[in-house]
């Protein structure tokens, strides 16, 4: 019988026919340096953990997602992903009551950017507050509104994820999508596409735009879960991952689950491309703004998929090779679910 380390699986090439190419923001290196310096100064992680975290290169994710952003707005994107990744690491193995406490702290910090933070508070409060205090200086009104709403839904869903983990609950596929659409963090990230303009409600709330936004989120989920599964199944007893849900829900093995995900991705991608041809017109001026936003949504899908392989988060230094040959060897179990991945947060 094969051992787990003998299992080799293939990550589908999900974006082989995606019309939007990879683009990197020309200000990437400069803004990354400034943003990383800021984040290091807050000492969220121990030195060794900080070095491990920086290999993930969250600023690259921002640069690929916001490839046309100004230097100022790219800084907002880089800082946001520091906030999200820090919150993710601090909550990955924490009990639900601690995760709820952290969620309340970061939301209070964002909603009250000038309120002094308690000196004994977890560092997440200061990180979130300093991020948002700088961001609002150059953010449009609609981007602020949509970000606060999206980020609130994100942290609330992370609390629910912690409850699922605590109770060893694996959701069925559709219930998994319901929570994962929030925990993936795409909706608050999308709000940063609007930093330089006010997106009219008639565009933001149009049924086709709402559908395109959700379909983009679903592709980001599937790409991220495909890339992260190997690491998660080795480090977590109950991974928050679509492959885990499919295997549990359909009583199938990993290879069948991968086939299911590939089919689901193809359907999602094709629906996105079909709806793209049905985008209405709101008049020349509004259409120009809507185009910036909608192309931004589509580019985020490509940027996320590229970052999965180009950063060191999931495949270490082998990411570029895996991106080409798509083959992955299943890692042996390494840690119990009770051990934080980077930090001891409580």
C-alpha cells in the first residue's frame, strides 16, 4: 500500500484560457520596501517567524492584484495584506473566544482610526488602525464604505471558521462556499480597486456586476485552496479547504476531489466569461469607471493564481517549477491543529 508521501497529485491549470494576463505594478519594489519596514516596526512576529512570513511576500500579491494602482494606492494594498495575513496567523489555531476578541479589536480599530489603543491590547489593533488611518487619506468614499463592510464580514467569517475547527466540523460543499467567500478576504480586497474613484451604486449593485464579483471570488477560492491544500493537510487536522469538503461530502479520494474542483472551476470561469459579454452600458462616463473596476476584478483572479506559485507561501522555492509541471507530492503530517503555524498568539 502506498504511504501518504507516495501520493502525487496534479494541480489543474485553471487559467489556461483566461484572457487577462499577469501584470505587476511598476512601483512594487519601492512600495514593498516601505510597507515591509512599517510592518516590521510593529513586531507582530518573532524574528524567525517574521523571516518566514516575509518569504510569503504579501506585497507581491498586492502588486499583482493592483497592477495599475498609483504608488499611494499600492501602499494601501500592501498594508492591507499585512493586516490580513497577520490576522490569519494569529487566529489560525486560536480558540473561538480568542478569535472573536481579535475580530472585535481590529474592527474597532478600523472604525475608530484616531482612538488610542489600550497598551495591553494584542498588536493586531495597532496594525489595523495604522493601516486604515493612512489609507483613508487617499481613499474614495465608496471604497471606504465597501471596505468596512467587506472587512467586517471577513473577520466575522473567520470567527465562524474557528468555531467549525473547534467542533471538528467539516462543512458540505455549498455551506463551505458560503463561509469561504468571506474568509478568503477577496471582498475587502476588491474595495481597494475603487480607491481612486467613486463607483456608482447602480454599477456596484447591478445583478451582473454582483454575479461577476462572486464568480471572481469563487475562482480565487478554488485557486487558493488547490495551492494551499498540501501545506494545510500536513499542518492542520481539519483543513478549511474545498478539497477536504468535497472528499468528506462525496466520500471520495483526493484525485476524485481534484476532478470535481476542476469541473467546478471550468463552469465558474465560463459563466464569468459569458456574463462579461452581457455587461450593460450606463453612459460614457460611468462606463469608463465601471470598466476600471470590472477589469480589476478579472485581473485579481490572475494575480492571485500567479502569487500562489511565485511567493514562498505554499511551495517554498519550488513554486515556479510547480506552476509549470503542476505536480505535487503529498507531504507527511507535521503538526497537530493546536500548534500555531508562525506565532503563539495566546
